[in-house]
C-alpha cells in the first residue's frame, strides 16, 4: 500500500448541485461551492504523481424543514 496526501483548497473554484442529508430531495436542491482537491503520492515505480479534482467540501444537512 502506498501513501497519498490529500489537500483541499480554501477558495471556491466552481459550483455543484446537491441535496440535503439525510432526507434527500425533501428539502430541495442546493447549489454549493466546489473546491480543488490535490492528490499527491508515488506510482508503482516510485515516481512522484499529482492529480487535481473538483470536489464538494461541505454538504447540506437537512433534519428539519
């Protein structure tokens, strides 16, 4: 097993649509910011690798109406 490092940025880079947890779409759809996730590590040959992803940093919790 190889080690990886995950770093989530602190500035929004886009947006995504999601719904509240745990009651799904009962509370509607929400547009929330997305952030850059940088993944670094080494491949199977020991060569440094780096890849970026766009991710949701925080979700929406919807217990009540």
